[in-house]
């Protein structure tokens, strides 16, 4: 796998549209990935420069994006994700933007409040080969978007950022979580787990 840090040019009207609508961002990334499923996450920023992280297996072709939106990208930096360095029993600092939900009677509900959200994170860890040693909710917000080719219209979901420390319990299951993402709403910027220094 590879991780790309994409700096976006905030002067672009399409960048501003994508940042306000995760479905629109997903559509733009699909142009770069030629349809390959990718994970992505909007990075925190207190400056006028905004960046996203994109996890992908095949090289991304940003010329498709540049051809359509010439002023979209500022810079793109890509590095391999060295998952072979992740060992069972290893302790790592992590960040995850997730969509904490619970399903009741066939319907999915967003979890509110740090206590329930952190319980969700712990359950995900049990499924995904790691245990949470300590974590906090660093961001909690509702995001909205529009399904452009769907009669359902607007979508809304909860996006929660977790920062903390984890211990890898099952290396192969954990590697799959790094590759496939965690939880729901992956197309809309949720589910991407990253480890500091990896």
C-alpha cells in the first residue's frame, strides 16, 4: 500500500466544493484512482492550506484531475506504507477518523458522546486485531453531502476523529484493517487508520 499526502489549492472552486461535500471529494478521488477503491481522510488544519491523506494500492493518476480542474492540486507526495514493520505486541500511536454507529432493528444510528464512541472504538479494535490502550475524541461533527446520481439526495453522517495508542494483537487481521479500513462511510472520508512513524 501507499499513502499520498495531497495539498489542495484553496483558490480552486472545485476544492472548496469537495471540502464541503464528501461525496464530491469521493468522486474526484475516483478520477485519480481509475475506479480503485481508496481510503482517504481530511487532515486537521489551522492554516489556509488543506491536505488530505489517501491510502491506495495502485499508483494514482492525478493528471485526470488536473485535466478537469487545472488549479486543483498544489503538491502530491507519495510514500510506501511499510506494514512489514508492524509486529504483534507492538505499541503504536494512531489516528482514526471513524463513523461510530450501532445497528438496532436493521437501522443504523450514530453514536453521540465520547463514552459510547470510545466503546465503539474498542469493539472495532477487537474485530480488527488491536486493543486500545488509551484514546480521546479529538473531533466530532456531522458531515453532509449530496449523492449526485441518486434520487435519495442528501446524506448525513457523523465523523469522529480518535487519537491514542494501540497494541497490535493479531498481525494479519490488523494488516487487513489498515488495507480495508474500519467501520462505515469509508467512501466519505472515514475508516482510515494510520500509525505514527509508519
